[in-house]
């Protein structure tokens, strides 16, 4: 039985912590569109210049086109892949990226790349055209769509980096970084910042280098020596990424993340972790005890979906872990998800027993 003791008391005590966001969540689609119209009208009332209006118009158009592009593939898990556009065919890192993407596609993932040459082309060669998305950026140099994704319906060219980045992360269920330049490091630090601050869904981030390569190991040493040692990040933040030179290890990290954990959302002040399988009561109690440092009040319970979650029918049937998360220690939350996934075999056995 999913409904745990104490659920009634927990659900009756919820309250809205961000009234503005709560109001938006309660709006119907037509109301949200009216809100967009009102915001556009307000731009004129505010005296926005022609340049500002062009930026707003182009960004909204790009967002609309990208929503439409990804909509048919909403149920497919995707990995955003980043790396240098200058990596040549035959380079060990090129072969590594191609090999990784092939394994990702075989494992049921699609890949999203910047659609250019180098690592982007390698990943799309590995995954194949049918399992590839291209999010190209319009530049005066260096960035024509590669031959794999060129003219494909899953290719889109963005004018702005910020709208392009939005969809890389919004659509991704995992991120793979290969050695690269400023752009790769920018994407890597941005993903880490979003994960550390809870501004994106929890997801696995892997950093791959060729066997015995030092690119990401040197980066990791810098993070530990200059960020962690000076208390600029917390020890648990190191749980947000994995450095490896093994495709097998990278794929295990990406696949294992969704072994039991499915996805998450907030229902008012409660964090709701949707699970692919039911956990035993003893496992829930063990998780609650080990991670009580990030629970604001109460404990962790296992229950069915809240009524307000009917807006997500694909996850409606899934069991949940629900608790009041402090919304600060997202590295610890990642560790909690790893703990949940460690019960994969036990959870499967519990489901099998319940259906006999």
C-alpha cells in the first residue's frame, strides 16, 4: 500500500511559498497565452525600444519553434552532448564520443548536440540520424550543420545562445561533456550551477576523456584545490558530476540514475520524487534517517500522486517519495537519489511479490 501513515497530516499542512508561481501553475492554457499578450502590451507601455522588441520577438519565436520540434519526442530520454567543434576525425576523443553515442542510442537514449563538426558530429555519427537532434547556433564562422543532421526535421538553428541553452537543458535527461574550449566549459559550469541551485531537474552529468587522458582529471583537481579547499563549494557538490575515461562507466551513471528514480517536481512546499518502483517501508525509513539533515520538518513518506499532479498524466500512476526539502543542499539531494536507486533490485522484488 503506497499511502503511508501520516499522509493526511502532511498533505493538510502544505502551503504556498511562492504565490506568483503558484498562480501561474493554476492558470489554464488560454489564460497563460492571455498573460503573454498582456506582457507584450506592457513592453510597449514601458517604452521598450525597437531593438529590445526585436530581441523579445525573436526569442519567443525561437522558443515556440523549439517547443514544437521536441514535442513529438517528449517521452524519449535524451542526452545533451558537448565538446569541441575542432576535434578531428581520427582523434581518440572523436572515436570515444562516437562510441559513447552509439552505446547511448543502443540504451534507448537520443542525443542532442550543437549540430556542428567535431564532437557534435562524432556523437551524431554514433547515435545515427534517427536518434539525433541538432541545436545549431548561427555564427559568422565555424558552425555549419554536420552531414549527419543536415536537412533533418530534428535540426533547428538558433539566433541566441540563451534560448539554445534553455532547450539543451530543458530537454536533457543527462549531460555528457567531452574535452573542448570555452563553450564546452561554459556549458559544463552552467549545468553544474543549475544543478547546484536547483534551477533544473536533477540529472546525471558525466565528463569523458580518452583513456589515460588528463583533461577532466586536471579540471577536477582544480575544482577540488581551488573551489572546495576555499569553501567556495560544498563537499556534496562533488556528487553532481562524474569524471571517467570509460564509456561503460559513463553509461552506467546515466542509466542507473533512472533505475528507480523517475523525475521530480514540487507540490507547494513539498518535493515529490516520482519512482519507477515501490520501495519497502524499511528502505524509506533508512533514507529518511540518512538524509534527515536536508528535511526541514517531518519525515519522508511514500504515497500516491497528489490531485494537482493530474496535469502530468504520464507520471500519474507512479509511487512517490514526498518530503519538505530545504531547497539548498542539492548535492545531498543527488546523493539521496543515488541511495534510492541503490534499492533497485529490492524494489523490483517488492513489486513482484505484490502482484502474486
